[in-house]
C-alpha cells in the first residue's frame, strides 16, 4: 500500500496487478474517485493492493482532509481468508 504517485493503468500499476494482487479501491466499489486534488485536477495515486487468496476485503474508505496532506489516505479492512 502507499502513495505511489501513479495513476491507474500505468506500467507500474499493471506490473503489481500482474502478480495476482487485487486493488482494494476497485474491489471495494470506489470506482473513479480520487485521492489527490489540487484545485483543478483530481487523481487517484494512492493504493492498497492485496492477495485475495489470503485476505478477504471487508471495507475500504478514503479518509483525510486537505489540511493534513495533499492526499487522502486509503484505509482497508480485511479478514484472513482461511479464518472465514
């Protein structure tokens, strides 16, 4: 997870997903929202990737206000898949 400063669909994001990791943002239903906004442009450049063979996504939220950072953090909650 982290502030990757990279938008969805780039080579970096595609490589991470190519090893089988899921994007909590999309799997959690956040769609085309944003985590970065500078007044005229909105981008999603922050991520939580996870292995859906090991973890079951429960919730994903975007938190944080402009005065804390120029980004809003993504917070995901998981259950261990083998404990369900």
